[in-house]
C-alpha cells in the first residue's frame, strides 16, 4: 500500500469528522443558548411553542433538558474534532462503522417513535432523511477506504 492512498483515506476521515464536528458544535451551542430559535428552526414556528411547555415548571424542565442535550452534543462535536486527527486506519474504519450504526439507529427511533408524537409527526421524515445522509457520509468513507485497501 502506498503512503498516498493511506494519506488520502486519512484526509477523507479528517474531513468527515470535521464536518460532523461543526454540525454537532453548532447544534449543541444553539440548543444551549438559543432554545426557542433552535426549536423554531428545527420544527417550525407553529410547533416550537408547543414543544417549550405550557406551564412554568414544564418550561424549566424542558429548557434544562435541552441545555443538557446541547451540552452533550457540543461535547460530541469536540470529541469528533479530537478524533479527526487519529491516523490509525483500523480505528478509523471501526469508528466510521459505529457512527453509521448510530445514525441508522437514530433514524429508526425517529421512524418508530417520533412520528407518533402529534406535534412532531410532520417533521420526522425530513429529520430521518438527514440522519441517513449523515450516516451515508460515513458509509462513503468506508467504501472509499475499502477500495483503497483492496486495490
């Protein structure tokens, strides 16, 4: 195997990790600091107030939950940024396979559960397609790296 093929595979891994990192960091920051705007962007202006709760107690719980979810997503983005510099091909393939599985499971969760929530029912298809597209970027890397490995 030549060093140029391993370096191009490594560059593809780095690029995909950085793109996913930017998405996770941005989404996490929006969820932590701009909850209303993030809900309006993700679910629409009509649905956002329904998702933010009707009583002050519900609103506090939902904001707290959203902030922790945003913090978790921000941490995942930071972790992806750090992982993007890993050069080990075996780890890259394992990580890409795990990320693909994670995106598929999230899409399945949206299909089975989120579409049944009345306020989210119209939005699940768009988000499920997004999950599959994010997972497909990892599949693209796996195919690209396998092609290089077996050429």
